[in-house]
C-alpha cells in the first residue's frame, strides 16, 4: 500500500482527531485542521496527496476549499465528507474534481479503504509516467551484449536488483550508465513504481535543495506554490543521481542524512517526511581522488558505494560493435521517421567498427543519426559519414581507405568543428565537465547545452 500524506479537514475536534489517528495507524502521514481557510493555507504551503474534507465548515465550505485549490493549480486528491444527503452537493464536488463522496456518520474503515484506492490510482499515474519515460529512453533496450565484460555486468545486475542497496555506476561519459540504472530498477521489486532520473550537474546550486527535497510556498523568492521534490516523486521507487560528483558539499550532507534516516524536510517547513527511495548514482569522475582532495565527503562515498559497477568503454567491446551499429541503424531510422530500410556499404561499416568511439554509445548513436539524415541513398557510403569519423579513418593505416574531401553547408561544418573541439577537451580532462568548461572558457550550463544540441544533431 502506498504511503500517503493526508490532510483531514473537519470542524469537530473529536472526529478529526480519531480519523487522523486511524489514518496514521494505517501507515500514512497525516495532519489535521478545523476550518477551510486553515486547510487552504496548508494546501498552498505543503504537498499533500489526499485531502479528506468535510463539506460543512465554520468559515468557507468544503466545496469552496476544493474550488480554490483547483484554481491555484493544487492537484491534491479530495475525498469529501458530509452529514447531509444532498445529490446536488455531490454533483458539484465531482464536477470540481473530487475523487469520491462519503456520508456522515461514516466508518473509519471506509475512509481507509478509499485511501487504499487513491493510493492505487496515484500509483497508476506514476506507472504511466514511467512507461512514457521508458518509451522516450534512448538506451539500447533490445540489444544483448556479447562482450565478456558486459556479460559479467549483467550477472551483477541480476544479483543487485534483488536488493535495495545503493549502487555506484562508474565509467566514461556515454557508456550507458543511465541504461544500467534503468535495468536495475526494471528488474527489482520496485519496477512498478517511479524511476526518477536527475543530472546533478545541470541543476543550479541555489536550487538543488529545493529540487531534491521540495519546498513550501513562499520558502524563497519565486516559490509561488509548494513543490514535491525528487525524493517524493520517487517514493517507493528509484532515484537515479547522474553526475553525483557535481553535488556541492552542503547538499552532500543533506543527501547523507536522507539516506541514513530515510526522511526528508522540504525547504521552508519544520516537518520531516518518511520516504522509501532506492538510490542509484553514477559518475564519470574518480570519486576516490575527489575524497582525497576534500571535494567529496568520504562518508557519503562509502554510503553510495555499497556496490560499484564499472562500465567498460565501447572501444573495449569490439565484439558488440557490428550488432550495435545495426541496432542503432534501425532504431534511429524509426526515431527519425525515415521509412526506407538503410544498409551500410562494407567500407563504411569497416570504418565504424574500427573507430575509437571516445564518446562511447552516445557518440555512436549520434553518428548514426547524423549519417541517416545526410545520406544520399539508402545504402550508406563512406562519404556519408561525419567528418570526425572520416578524419580518424584516414589516419588509420589498418583500413587502407582514401577519403575524398568532405563537403556540406558552412553552418554544419562549423557546428561539427565545435563539437569535435568540445569532445577533445572533455577527453583530455578524463570526462570532468567542470574542468572542460573552464578550459573552454564557457559556463558549465553552456557546455551541457552545447552537448545536448550536438546529441540532437
């Protein structure tokens, strides 16, 4: 059963206290107030899953509470209570979006049963979101690796998926760390709940605490309504922290507390809330050296590193390259809505198989996508491949391939040159995005934007 955050609104003190007590015994978190204005104040400042609200209140009635909540964009589920058998009142409540309607005097068991149903409903919403995320995922779900190193990784995934332990996934940029995290989640007992993924390096430092733990309305300038936060979005499921090495020290302390105590506190509130979240983390940096340098907490490192999955770079998975190339050729053609079935000439495939792929799976996927867009025919030839790939092929004596001069619009050439420079600098600093941005003389957010633009071709 889902753990819900419930607000009980009733002007009869004894009724609301008893009901709140029963809801708490059922495993939910519960607060209670005695009038409509107090309810709106709490709904505007905190994130509640369900509001059990009496129709008859001393100031504004429950219908008005529901109406104003919806007007403010609050999506809390309302369960209405009334002592008066009014069909019109019931119709009004349902039209405004109330989930259900119970008559007083009601049994507490009926309320608990409705909460179970609401928990199932919210779970289905999360599952739909998870499925949409899965569909949008750019990871090779239909691909089975032949490389011994990846076969071993798969065996480890099967073992770790049965537990709720934290896992640290390391490897070069583009090696498929997000894919591995999804595999662990999908094979675990949490597969029916949310998989929430966040790139820690893409969140501004001043918003990190709010993004992770949520905030109350008015907690800071611009906080016009309460926010749930990533931990609550992933409650019961998995939270994947990509680029974990980018977390500032201050947030590392709060993350460690959340992991140890299994509870969080939203910014601007004094109330802690229990959460059940499995943490998976990933980085392309050497965290042990960061611990030694004082930029990453040692206690958090050991808390995250219960099991370390080290992903090999694509250049060490030669057995997989021919199948991966064909896989992305089909998948990217479908994604780009290109109907003809594309094939590769023998020389073009040989160049792709022998390429170094310093950007790993991400570079391979983007190279295939760009090639499909610019190809002159359904059979991809050598000169349909991107300039960066051709430059390496021309320097590779094993291939014995002569590359004719490349052409193309000036804008495309400039963009490709910029992408090559950025990737070269990232490789030089062993994947340290922050250091790469510094060497390039651009902000970290600008670097991520340019990388994203390059991925989109």
